[in-house]
């Protein structure tokens, strides 16, 4: 009997193979600006990981590699991993075109240990990643297995509070807590492409902040901090305004609600 999770992964991979092509051409990602030397990282992750020079860094769920390559530009021996073949192909092409050394692996995040065949000083993941994963305890165990003793794990992610609401932020649509079944939706566009007319299916899971923290702790990682942030560095939801440079909030809610959380932990 086929595991239903395999069908969820297959559908999500199809979605992200399509999005990788659209996103690489989007104004949101500004690939041309990146080619001219722009850094795609935000101040949150750069402050959390101020010294990556000569460190082995793995970027999980790296999409088409701009953040991975930004870490490489800052001196890391960077690797990126993603399950989308289209994303990894574009990441490898960008690395070669810009002559930025980096390794890219096409694999499911749960298979990262066998795919990379090594351990790392730093593991990084960010912005719209864990909602694609059904099993956070397994995810955290993979991270622990990939970290060298004393190594650092850092995640900055959209707050689960946000995923509860409908697109207009007028009513609660999804549960805060992870259910036994994923949230199934038909996707017509994305945060980076507003008129793509995709009509593809996605499967996601909303993980509470407590679930994320407990998964990290159960895996044996030592927490340095957990933080919540009253803004997003990107205008990924409709109706957002820039209250300060690089700080986007919903016009009606402002900074009264959490938009992100970040966790820093050590092996």
C-alpha cells in the first residue's frame, strides 16, 4: 500500500519545480541584482550568524540557491539541499555562472545525511520551510545528525499564527496545531508571482511554536534562544506596508502580531 505522504511529497515537488522556474524570473528574487553583487540574506540571519568564514554551512530547503551563494560570498564553504530538481539545476547554474564555489544536493530534507555524506559547522534554514514537512521530530533528528559537536543550528521562519488566517486576514481558516491530515489547497500563484495561474495542489502542515521547540529539544540540541519578531523582511502577504526599511507588516495589524520566529541552538 502506498504511503499517502509520498503522494503529498510528489505533489509538492511538482509545485516547487514549477515555482523555481517562475521565481528565477521574478522581480521579487531580483536575480539580476544578485548577479551584480547583492546579498539576498536579511539582517536577522546575518546577525544570528555573524562569522561564517571558513565554516562548513548547509542550507536546508535552499530553493534555487541565492541565500546559499550569499553565505558563500561571506566566506562559508556552503552547500544547499532541496528536493526540487529544477531549483537545484538553477542553483548549480548560478554558482557556475558567477564562479561562486558551492555544492548543491537534490534530495528530500529527511535524506540529507546520506545525500551530503558529511557533517557541518552550521545548518541554516529559513522563511517558509517547515510547513512543507509532516514530521518535525524526524527533521530535528536529521539536523542533529548533521551537526558537528558544538555546531550551530539556526532557523528563521514565518510564525504559525500567520498560517491560521485566510488570504485576506479576515477569518481563521486553518488550525494552529498540527492535525493528522495536511492542509490541502489549490495554488494559482505564489508570494513572488501574483499572476502565474498555476492551478496546482499543495499539501502543508501548520506546526505550533511549541511543537518546533520541543522537536529541537528532543533531538538533543541545546537552545541558545527563541525569539519572535513583529515584522516580515518580505512583503509576502497581500496588504503589507513597509513600516521601517526592510520591515513589512500588515496594514491593519501593524506590529501588534508576530510575523516570524527564530531559533538558535547548538549540538
